[in-house]
C-alpha cells in the first residue's frame, strides 16, 4: 500500500507505551517493504525511546523536542506532525487508538482532507488489498474497510495487533528536528492523574473489574490484591462508579473505556449490555457472581457461582501458591 509510513509513538512517564510498538507492526502489515519512520514528540531527550522504536522494527526516527510539547495539546502536536508530514511526504500515518490518537488524527485528517480508519483491531492482506477490521455498534459487530486511494491515518486499538519482538541488534538514524511550536492557545498548568499507580487499564493484559456487588470502596481492596498477584489492572462497572466505590476513570463500557485484555475477571458485575460493550472482546472472560442467572455468564468462558468475598481471597491464595 505505502512506501513510507509514519508511526507516532507515545510515552507515559518517560516510558513508551506498548501501543507504540504495536503500531510499528501494524505499519509493517500495511507494507512490509516500505520505510517506517517513528515520530516522537516531547520536551525531553527522547533518543533512548527513539532507539527502542527502531529495535521494535522502525527504520529510523524523527524526534521533536520542544517545551510546548511537554503535555499533549492538539495545537502543539498538530503543528509538529504537520511539519513532519510536509517534510517526509508519507503515504500513511499509524497511531494508537488512545486519547491522544483519537484527538489528533481526525483533526489532521480533516485538515489534510485525507482518510482515517480508526480503532483497527486487525489488518489482513487479501489479494493485494489491505483490509482493516474495526468494531462497530459498541463491539456487537465488526466491519471490514479498504482504503481505495490516497493518504490515510490509521489508529489501532491497544492489545490487538501484537508488537514484534525487540531486536537489540537493529540500529537506525535518529534525527532531532528543531522547529517553532507557537500560538498554543491551550495552556496546561497541571496534570492531576486520578489513577497514577499500577498498570494502565487500556493496555493491561489482565483486568479485574468490580461491580455493584463489591458493595464498598473497601470491597475493592481484594480486587487490587488479585490484580497485583496477576500483574494486572483494576476496572469497574458504571454501577460501582455511580455508587462511589471507585473513580469514573475505571469505568469500562459503552460510556467508559473499551478494553481487550487477555484475561478479564468480572467480579460482582451483572453483565448489562452497556458494560459488555467495553469488554466483550477480551480473550478469556471469567465471571464471579452469586446469581447463576446473571447475564455475564452468557459471555463468560469460565463462571464461578459464589460469593465474591469468599471466592476472591481463595483465588489470591491459590495463585500465590502456584507462583511460589
Ligand atoms: C446510556 C447508558 C450508558 C451506560 N454505560 C455504561 C458503561 O459504560 N459501563 C457500565 O458498566 N454500565 C453502563 N451503564 C449502566 C448499565 O446499564 C448497568 O446499570 C451497570 O453496568 C450495572 O453495573 P453492575 O453490573 O455493577 O451492577 P448490578 O447490575 O447491580 O449488578 C451487580 C451484580 O453483583 C452480583 N452480586 C451482588 N453481591 C454479590 C456477591 N457478594 N458476590 C458475587 N456477586 C454478587 C449480583 O448478582 C449482580 O449480578 C450505562 C447505562 C446507560 C443507560
């Protein structure tokens, strides 16, 4: 499809998010012969991260370091990416379907009057055509799209297209670009994270989600412990968020986050359609619920009918034994 593909990497606390590496593999699937140029933006030295992008499959990297790129703003990132597009003339741009990717790519696509295929979960090559698969109707169906012509933005959903293995022997050119990033009308004075600890839910391989059945904020503590032993993150139903057992940033579903972990454990969640919209594409679903008729059991691969306050501590104990 394309001769040159830009891949926008994303860092969080100085570390590249895994979706950046997944985007490189997605770019390779667009054209295994094309050149892949990683793009990294920030206010700090990003040379190490640029080399990481290369070791995960990019051919070279372009880094823009500017004080106005400290935090994401569509104006700042937009200016930087537009300047790189002007210089590199790529055929496609791949980014994560993250808050940054979701905000930036439609704005640039509209500015450039180009296409955008968002929230891609699979890329196939069918008879010389690249076919993108993306969920629609809150994950109840999938559509396949083909880009017939022109420059295109693609965003990929985290955790669906695996990253390539890191190859430490790979090297490539890292170019640091000087540019003016001006006229930023949005000033970010402070960033206060509601969930700063632990694994990021959108990219976690394991998510333990609590519902109204957990009954209180304290009731979530065993879920954090279970997430800890499994190296996962904690999420929640809207029922639990509405009841103030946890913050809305943990909400999974139609009006919350959409996640596709390898393992999803629903604890005290009934399985309302709006909740399923956020997790039904998880690879393995386990449900713990005391009601054998709960809807969540209809999509669960494994169901445990029982009181979560008995089941979760037992699970933690057993998993710890296996890990010893
Ligand atoms: C427009 C709209 C958008 C919405 N968006 C979302 C969304 O994004 N995400 C979302 O989650 N919801 C969303 N909802 C709300 C959704 O319809 C449900 O109300 C919500 O998901 C219910 O949360 P819950 O399963 O935690 O609670 P409940 O439905 O009350 O279920 C609690 C479950 O816990 C079980 N239980 C209770 N005690 C125990 C125990 N001791 N041990 C084991 N099991 C126990 C019960 O059997 C029950 O199945 C939306 C609703 C609307 C109208």
